[in-house]
């Protein structure tokens, strides 16, 4: 049986999303996909630091939505919390440590 985790939004995530959303016409569409993927299998996403429950989602840019960096925490087996979201700039390097 598959476990679908609850997805909560931290107030910092909500504020960051509010600032990004006007520049992202397809915000709901991309976030539905991200939340579905996290709820299905959060361990598919890389740990920010080895041994932590802090994980990273990177999305590609599409028409109407910039590339996004989303940090989330897997609080328990059945709950994840979106912590922050930011736009990935073209020249930015994104690295994950601890592997």
C-alpha cells in the first residue's frame, strides 16, 4: 500500500511563494506536481546535508514559471513541510553536500 504524506507550508514558504507567484503564471500547476512527488516519495529528493531530513527540490523553467529551488523537511513518515522557495537564477550553481 502506498503512503501519501500530508504536505504543510511553513510561514516562510508562504511569504516566499507570495513574492514569486506574480512572476509565475503557472504557479499552481508546478506546485501541484511538486507536492504530489513529495507526498509519494520524499526520499527521492537529495538531502541538503547527509543524515538530515532536510531535502531539496529543483524544478526546470517552463513558459510561465521560473526554475525553482524548494526546501522541505520530512517531519515524520506521513508529513512533510515546505520550508522555503526561491527562483534559481541562470548563473547560479546549485550544490548538495554530504554525499
